[in-house]
């Protein structure tokens, strides 16, 4: 396993990490969750990602049950949660958002469900336009001062919002966000590569990226249609089917078909190639993997061995197929 610094912080996270959203939402199976987490941990994964909204708190409870079972040394792994939407299907006004009240209470609830005394990483799971930035930054800073959180970050915030948070932190001697959790993959590039472009150096932004396989499109499993056992056939995943069946989705699937020969030339498969492509970007601190089968997770973990094979020539071949390299911002 390779370990990368989380931005300019001193924390080192495994280049590949494990996220619970896909797995624990579809299958509330503690035994399977244990097998997956142990497989990841034994391979060197030290970051496990979660959120209050995942399966309305059930995802955190399952992960917490696994952590209670395995009894790994607490200083050998990092665990996260994210706060914004609450963990109840019909959350009331004080049970969601980024107000001091909800952030504090959600933090305590997450720690209880995860069976931990503190959260290594705590994310604002989308911005909240109804809460002043000073209140958000101050609340997260207080949680760090109290030892309940070690590092705080954001998920899908704009570059402007991130800079506002840093400005507020400087103004009031508070702690700015250390990391951002954005979507990043071969089909979703602009925000990560262009919008955040200057932030990696100016504020030392760390990144814990999600959806490296573009909701499964980049695995190649939808190249010949939607399999019967696909999660697209589960209730609640209609949005994913719409994405795949859309005009853009079909265009992306055609690109995947053209990428398959490149993967085969390297002696690998599309899933590993897509994950390795993300890892090739040095601004990626860690790639969050989701898996519903141990064999799938074991396969994805091999992506790390592929990064060195992605030479400039190979990357150019991939770029020629994708034909979606975002253009830098023009400043006047």
C-alpha cells in the first residue's frame, strides 16, 4: 500500500480507502461488512469513510459493529463521518444542516454509532447556504479543540466557498478545512482539475475522492446492457439507471468500450485502469472504493500496482478516447 499526506496536514492516508455508501446501503449485512473491511485493512487500507445520511445512520452502525468486533488498534486506522442532511428520513429543521446545534449533536451520534471516541475526519456534506460561514468554521474548530474531531473538511464545495472558509479562519484565528471530498473520475473532471487547480498549492488542499468508477460505468459491466443483479434494479437506484440510459451515459459507455483494449494491452481490466487513472493524479490524497463483494474489492486493490504502467504514452491514448480534458480558466 502507498500512503499519501492528506494535503498539507501531517496525516498519512492509504492511497486506496474504503467507503460504506455502496455496500452498506444495499446490504445491511454485518458479516459481509466485516469481511470487506478486514480485506481492506489487511491490504493496508487505513481510511474508512462514512456519513450520517448513508442508509439513515445504519451504515455507521454497521461499521461501528465491525470495529467493535475486530478490535483493531485505534491508532492504526482513520474513520470519518459527514454532516448535513441528518440521519432521519424526514429530518426536522434542527436535525439537518450545518448549524452549531446539528453539527454538535450529529458528531456525538456518529461517534456512538461508529463505536469511537473521536472522528479522525469530519466533513460538511455539501454547503449550507442558510448558515453563516463563521458559524460553520467556528463549530468545526471547537470540535477539534475539544478532541472530538482531528481534521475537518468539506464535500462538493466550490473553490469560492473553500476560500471563504479559509478567509474566515484567518480572520478569527480558527482552523480551516484540511480536505475536500469531490467526485472525480474519467468522466467528471472539471471541478477537480480546473476549479480547484490553484487550491492544491495555495491552501494545501487534501482530497478524498469518491465515485472513481462513475457509479460502475467504468467497470465495463454495462457495456452489453444492465445485468439482472445490478443495483440499478434495486428500489432507490432509479436515478442511476436514468444516468446510464441517457444520451450522455450512452456516449460514456461507448468510450468505455474503446478503453477496454487499452486495459487489455496492460494486462488488466477497466475497473483497475479507471482507479489507477485517478491515482496517477498527485493531487488525489486517497481514492474511496466501494464494493459489495470481497472478490470485487480484492480486484480493485490491485489498481495500485498499475499506476507505474500509466506512462505518458498510455495516458495520451486514454486522453484521445476520452476527449474531455477540461480547459484551464482564463483570467482577465
